[in-house]
C-alpha cells in the first residue's frame, strides 16, 4: 500500500511540475482536467454520474475555472497599477526634493557670490 502511494505521489509531483512550469494555457487545461476528474469522482460517490445533474455540472466546472482565472488576473492588474502609481509618486517626490535643493544652492551662490558644492 505504501509503495503504491509513494509511486503515485512521485508521478503526481512530476505532472504538477509539467503543468506549473510552462504556465499559461497548459496550466489552465490542467486545472480544468483536474476539476473535471474530481467532479466525476464526486458524482460517482454520490451516485448521480449518469443523471442530468452531471450534464449540467461539468460545464459549470469549466465556467468556474475560467471565472477564477479571470478574477485572479484582474486582481493582479489592479495591484500592479497601484504599485506602479506609488513608484511614480515616490519618483516625483524625489525629483521635487532634488530640484528644491538645486534651487536653494543656486540662490545661496548668488547671495554669497561664491561657489557652493552640492552634496
């Protein structure tokens, strides 16, 4: 029993790596396949795998996986936009501070009539 589980675990890890590393459509197809296999096993356990409920349930799984992928992608985009906005605002503030220092040192040179070196 342990040997069978160990071999199946090794095979499943290899399959998971083959799905995760390329990502994109390969991972999407793998997620859909795993969801459909899990739904089929669940339907067999409760005894509805040959009824109309199964016919309605399988497309629902595909829709749910696509919906999950789209929502995850949209959340990633929204988070990325927020990070980019905060980066540019930080960059702008740094630029304003540097320009303020340059203006201050330039005015100081004019007042003192000597050369002031920026740090």
